[in-house]
């Protein structure tokens, strides 16, 4: 294996699904400035729009989650071309 190819800041990080407020811990090297306290321990926090707890493939529910308003942004962007 090659030396010095792995990140140095590999640690336990909390991922929070913003659509259902589910939080899970896993190891990651992703950078973040936010933190969250879980059971008295503070972890770096990464917010997700969709995860395994809310994705239709894993839950079996066909539900559209549009937290960022992508459909509205698209309609507003191309409304000027409509005559």
C-alpha cells in the first residue's frame, strides 16, 4: 500500500438527517464546523437532506422530499422564457 494517502483527521462524526431528525454516528474525515452533543459526548456534525432512514429505496415508501425547493427554483428560473 502507498504511504501517506489516508486522511489524518479520521474520527467519529454525527450525521443528522434533516428530513426526519435521525442522528447516527460513523467514522469520517469530512470537515465541519458544527457540533452536536450525544449522551454527554460532543461530536462533529454533518447535516444531510436524505439518508438511509428517509430514502424511499430503504424505507419502502415512495415519498418525494424536496427540502431545498428544487422544483420551485426550476420553475422560477425558467418562468422568464414562458410567453
